[in-house]
């Protein structure tokens, strides 16, 4: 095998709660993560030249040692003394710096792909153990599906599959720094915590409406006052018939859950017509068959 092509899936947070801050600066969280069918295309090729190269369709994306996909390739090359060069081509569709784990998913795809290409024999758990050194979301992006994340996001427990529904993703044209958001959260008292247990109960009962009504993201208290367009997009989705709409991660992306694809398409049209953002995508939930190593 001289090359492999993979889909690196985006994630949304059905629930995101912050329980406290550790002395090392990391935060203890409790989140319900869900992968969706919005993805980057990742191609990995062996090359004769002994270096790692990264190419992307986005000119502003770093392609050197600061790129997390580059770091993933370097990690496995050094550990297993791989002599072949590696070329990674990223065709990005997931909005960048959007709370959708696009970079982490790219790194996960590189770990998974190189494990196959070079017959390294690493289990999913072993890949996840290596992934956490690259970023807290990388282990989840290897695992995918519907998952409870605890600790700093690295303690993962499989949950019952999310009921089928249509997902609308809208990323407004603003930039959000995850570090700034968490620092602002540290400076205030968290009064309202999301109902993570309610989401889990909804999943166990296969009740989409219960999952949606229990959704919450504590970081909205920080990010929405910085960028009111997030609240406007949420309201457009709700007015169009979303069961609920919420910011994913530290933002600024908003997602809405819809029973009706037609309603999601209507919301997409309205958001574009009101010039809230042009990055609006209709997609759906990605479920994982747990008896298989990967998709």
C-alpha cells in the first residue's frame, strides 16, 4: 500500500460542561460528542524523499511543523523508525477554527492511515493513547460516534447511538480563541450547568426530542456576548423548526437538530439570505459500528 485516502469527520458537542480548572491550566470537562457527515479528505502517500510534506487547498493553513497532521506523521515516523517520506494532502471542507475538531480529525486520520499503510499493528486504544499527546480531541476523533468525554476530554465512554436526524451547521465569519474563551469562563461563576445526564438518558431511550431539549454548552455564556451573531443564527434555526440549536465547542459554529430535512434546508436558505454567514451545511449524524475497527 503506497497511498491511502480517508475521510476525517467533524464533531459537534451535544453537551459541554466545565467542572473546574486544573493547576496545569487544563480544564475538567464533561461532554457528549457526536461525529457528523461533514468531513475533510485526507490523502497519505509514501514518497522517496525522506521528509514529511503537507499540502492543502487552503492557502492560509500552516503546512510545516505547526500543522497537527504533520505532528501526527512525525510521531509515528520517529517511534517506528519509518524511513519513507510522507506526503499528506488535506482537502478541507470542515470550517477551520470553528469548534468542529477539523484539525484533530486530520491528525486522527493520519495516525489511522499510517498504522494501516506501514502495518504497525496498533490497536484503536493504542492509537488513542498516542493521539492525546497531539490534542485532547484527537482520541475521540479516532473513536468517533456518540461518546461521553470526561477528564480533559481524553476519558471516553461509548454511549448509545444518536437517533437519526438532520443536522444544520453554520459557521459565522468571526474568529474565536479557545484559550480566550476558557480564560473568560475562569473569571466568572458558572451558574447554569448543561443537563449532560438528560442527554444520556435521551440516548438510552432513543428519544431525539429528549436529547435535543437537554442540550447545553456552558461556553455560550462567554462566546455569545463576544459575537451576538451566534445567537441570531441559533434563533433562525429555531424559527425554522429546529428541535434545538446550540454552539459547538468554544464556537463560533452553531448547529441545529431537525426532524425534517426540508426544515433544515429552509433554515439554511434564511441564514444565507440574511447574510449571517455563507458557510452553512446540511448534513446528518454519523453512527459507528463498534464491531469494526474503522469505517
